[in-house]
């Protein structure tokens, strides 16, 4: 059962699997080594199994989103964060003074994650102060220790500042996402599988559109019984004219080596939309952005889950001089 799930997960849904094969990875050998370690008693628990998986894969994984979760512990493959770590904090904080607004954004996982139900509530508070925020000289966004998540609400905030809109409505999320897609994901390689259909459903529910519900039920069945792997190239034509941003203040991002994924994407998007107004202060970010759209595969005995990605924006990232590669991240304007 373990071999069946791993084979389907790797070969049908994992965008970086081709790179692993190019680096000499052999799936059958990987499975055989684990089975032998179980038979000989070197693997006696889920923790032993996870550590063995790490040892077998660490020389091949090129995707910093790849991780293994067991209970409250996450075993990540990025060298900056490989450790057993508890679930990250979801505390949000905003402070407004005479000249500036400070926001601590600790992460923005969707509301269907039970440990994080405050993202939407926090940004509703932000939008209630939007008229004040847009007139401040400085907007300081603290992304230190932010692992990312879904960009919907922070992206809508950035889009609203760019457009200068006072009234924030959920339907604008689509416009903000479209702008992000045209700039950040303009040359995207992705794999279309039942997994992507499931993720679309989750994202739709998160933004209040439940129209995918019937499709999701079908996709869940297909995911187990009939996986498919279709690689295709998508070239998004730039249709949105980049105009002078409405927000006249400065946007300052605070970063460290655990600023990752969607947080990195938002920084890069800001550097395109408001290049003269953005400063990044701190350390290089984690560098967890080349492979995106992660999906968790729960093992049959539910003892642990493997997170994999099915979209790559490697080509687009070449357009950003500040991007220093997977594992190296965004280089700040001022290191401190």
C-alpha cells in the first residue's frame, strides 16, 4: 500500500519528479531500501520511517516545499529549516501611528486549516482601516518567520493600494489573482491531475464559491483510482497595463531566512507594481518558491503525510535579479 501511494504521488502529481530522475533517483530502489529496513528492524516507528525517507531523498529533492508531516512535527527538506518544528504561530498584529502602519503577518493559511481561523478576520480589520492605511507614509509588513500560505487576502491588500480603492469586496480577489498570474506566473509549467481539481475546490470554498463541490467529489475518487499526469506549458499574455500606483507611501518588508513561499511571491509582485516604493530589509528569504501549489497526500494508515507540488515558475523567476535561487531566496536591499 505504501509503495502504491508513493508511486502514484511521485509519478502522477509531483512537478519536480523529472528533476529527481535526472539526478539519478530510482523509485524502485527507494521502496526496496525502505522495505528492507523494515524487515531488518531498523525502522520500528513512523518517526524512524520519516527519518529513513529523509536520508533516501535528501540528495535528490530540489523542491523546498517538499516535506513530511507527522502529528505536530514537520520534517522539511530545505536545509534552512530541516528540523522537527511545532505548528507555526498564527498571531496577527497591526499598529497604526502618525506616519506608519506596521503589520505582523505570521502566515496566511486558508480557513479550512483548523489551526488557522484568524486570517480572514484579521484582514477584515485591515480593510476597515484602509482609508487610514493608504494615506500613511510607510507601510511596514513583517514577514519574518512567515511560511506563506494562500495569497488571496494579502494580495488583495496590495492590489487595493495599487488601484487606490476604498471599498474592498471579495470579488476583487479574482482581479488581484489575475494580476499576480500575469506577472509572477506568466511562464508556468504545471501538471494537471485530480490533485489540482481538489485544490481548486478548496480554494473556491475559501473564497466563498462552492460551485466546485460536485467536481471535488469526482476528483477525490479519481485521485485514488485513476491518476493522470499531463504536463503542459502555459504562457499568460500580459494584458494588464502597469500604471502609476495610487499609494504614494513606502512599503517596507522585513524578512529572515524563514520568510517563504507566498510571502516571497508577494514581495516580488510588489517590486514590479511599485518598484520605486519597495524596500526589503533583513536577511535572505528561505528560497521556497520555484515549485508551488503544494498538496498533502495522507498515507493509508494516516500516520503521516507527504507534501508535494505540481507547478513550477522556474522560468519566470529568472526575470528577478533579487531572486538568488531555490534555497537562497530573495536578497534584501539592506541586510540587517
